[in-house]
C-alpha cells in the first residue's frame, strides 16, 4: 500500500531509545537514551565516530534489530503494531549494498520488486527511469558481482527505490566510491527526494556530504552530541580555523608539532599547509623554533565536527584536545631515517592485459625511499591491478617492475615478499579469529616465534590500542578497529615497502587522522608507502600523487602542483577533488569514468 506522503507529522520520531550488547568487555550501550525527529521530504545525516551507534540505529529502524527500550514512530505508525505497513513504504540499503552477486542487474531489481509486491505489469515502467538515472541500462544482463564498486552502489540504491518508498535508509552509501561516482550518486538521490518527496536518513563518514544535508544528528558513544542544520555547526567554528605553513616543510612533517600544542582541537595536512582547529578563537602559540605562517580560514562542517568531539573529550576529563604522543614503533628494517634519495619502486612501461582488455597501459613512475605516494583514479582505473602485480599476485604482461632495485617482472617477487607489507581493501583478516589470534597467525606466517613474536604482538596491541579487544572476534569489531588490526598485521614483519589499497574506506574522520599519523611516522623511518584512496582530503597527506584513468597516467606531481595545474580565472584556488575531475576532463576520460562508476 502506497504511503500518503502529505500526512502531517515527522517521518521518524525516536524517543529515549536504548540498545545494549554483551561483549567480552562487558555490557556496551550502543544507543543510550537517543531521541530526535526527521521531517518528511528532507535529507538527514547520522554522523559520528566509529562505534557511535549509527549502524545499530539504522538496523533498528529497518526492523532488523529491536531496541531494549524506548519508542519509535515511523511514517506515523508504531512498528510494534504496523510493521508490515511500514516495510511496504520503507527502503533500506545496508553497507554491503544488499545485492545478490550471482544475479544480474535486472534479476536483483526483480527480486526487490517481488519482496515489495510490485506488480509485474508496472516494472518496465518503473525500471526504465531508474536504469537511465543510474546509467545501468547497458548492464541489465551483467552479474552484480561483475560490477565496479560505484555501479554496485548505484544498483543498491535502485533496488531500494524500486517500490517508490516514502522513507529510504542508507547506511554509508558511498563507501569505497570515487569522487566522480559519489557526485553521480548524490545527484540521483537528490533528484528522487525532489521528485517523489522521499525522506532520506543517511549515515556517512564523508563530512563534505553531511555539509549538504538538511539536518545532521551527531552520535558519540551512543548519545546525541548535537543536532540541527549543518550550517549552524559551521558557524560555531568560525574564528577557530587556521592554516599553518612553512615554505620548506611538508605539511605532514609539520602536523605532529601542531597536534601536540595546547588548545588544538584538530589538525590535518592539506596541499596548502596544516589545517588547524582550536578550542578558543585564536591561533595556537607556536614554539620559538617554528616561524610558520598562520592564516585564518573559513570553517567547514568537518572542522566543526572535530571541534565538538574535542570539547566532549575535555568534558569527560581530558586535559587537552591534542592527541597524546605515541610511543615510537620499533623498526629494524634498514635502520633508515626518512628519505635517502634512493628508489624503492620503479615502474616503467608497465602493462597488464586480460584478453583484449588493457587494465594497465604503459605506466611509468617511481616511488622514493621514505616517500608516501598516492594513486588516485576512478573505479576501474587500474589501481588495484598495480597493487596485485607489486604483491606478486599478478604477473605483468610487459614492462619493468623493480622493487629495491631487483627486477620482479619475471615472477620472482616471492623472494621479496618479506620486504612488502600489503593491506588490501577487504583487510584480509580472519573474522572468526580473535584479535590476538590474528596477530599471532600473521606473525607466524612471517616466520616469527618465541620471545620475538610475543614482544612484537604485544607492542602492536599496545601501539594500536587493541589490547582491550584482544579476546574479541575480529569480525565483530567496529570498522575503525578492524582497520587498525589490518594495519598491525601488515607491518608485523617491519617491511621496507607498505602497500595500502583504500585503507580508510568507510572510516570516520577521527580514525582516518589517527591512521595517517601512524603512516607518516612509519614513512619517517624510511618505509616507502604506496596508497590508493578515494578521500581527496587524505590524498593531500601524500608527498606525490599519480592520477590514473583507464589504465593510463594522466597527471603526476605533488598535491600542490596538481591543484595549481587546475587553476582558472573562475576558480583560482581549486580543491584537490576539483583538480582530479579537471584532469579526467582534460584526458577525455571523465564520461568513461561515469559510465564505469
């Protein structure tokens, strides 16, 4: 039964919601007295650090999980009495898309239409605009498992919209999606809201997305930390945001110095300097040995979000918002400190084909010792194929691939695997094993044993704050903790080269910053880091970037050089995302990226 969308009252009303879970660490209150409302025909964002309770809330609203206490009203109905009527008018896309990968695009749409009782005679009429809007019409007969990440996301949205729901719940809908596909997906969703007055409730780790919502609800430790229009939060941060730069120092090297200063709520590197958020409306006082340039800058929603979290931390007894200094990781590999001018990875005319398809096309670049080198590109650009060749999982079709000066194109990469650390998109953890068991397994795989193994495992548990979770199954950990565990496993053997394939996909800004501080520390020990990412903000933490499209290199340089190349009279200070899209336009590959996305 179609919902009357003109009825008065909120689309969602939540009152004093509580949900607890029993864990090895005791009872966890995932939701703790949560109350808020969502107005019909609006886009509301659920924002918060990892483990804040976002997915738990989404699952309760979708009817997958029940609350311990509190009341819900969805589309004017009580779920305890009218669950079936609510589900007829509700769409839900979980983090894993909710797709059947062994079914085609059309079969997935039919399955969701069957579940919601959409008459067969109406389906062609409903599917046509949906397939056209998502650019999936040419792929109707393709298996969902063969689609790119961006295409899967769009199909997941199409499936959740197939019965024209009055309320759509999206749990991190753009995780792992490149900037081109993210823009496309949000155009689709905003069009649907305007056309059908659909109400959207969205959880997201992307603060730039949240900035465009009608309202946001910030969750922290299961409680509401704030709610309202995102612009209201941004206003709170006015006068608290500064850009600090030294002409001869990379932002990522300056950032640890700034982060340790009193009164600093947050800082992150950018192509122009270290973006710094303060607790009081004044810049931080720099040490006498740092004569950096300090400029006030306009706040963003992410600045306001991080400042709110810092203020909350202080309210709970923290003495300072600045992160406490980390203990240095032991790292015996090479005994280096920073870059020594040597080449760690050399790629020349590298090509990889699959039949007639050219995944990597005569690619040439190098990565220096101690350098953080970023690979950017739309889904399907060839980034993961390069990683698989570097890790020895694929052989090149032609070209030169050298690691630490040794040619590995002939397949003898196995001899060099002890020098490589590899963190894949899926983290490669054993979900049924505990944190401790995973680390013990990976250390054994690298030939460790006895006291050396025990010491290294304990060191990594302590360094990554995983000790309280060591007896929990890794598959049940929040995403940010799984990410820490995966990184710990990949550096267990102190590699000289670290390969990170979209390591922060779906991770909140707090965890991303912590992750990049660790990566920067590792690189300063002489470890070369090659990373792929869809977060343009964190790409600015790289020393150099390569932008790829359809297997080819279309731009190479520092983040500042790439943004400078995109300057125009109409846009004299482009963002890295704008520069990325401009490079795809110049190379003539933007439309292809949209089609593949």
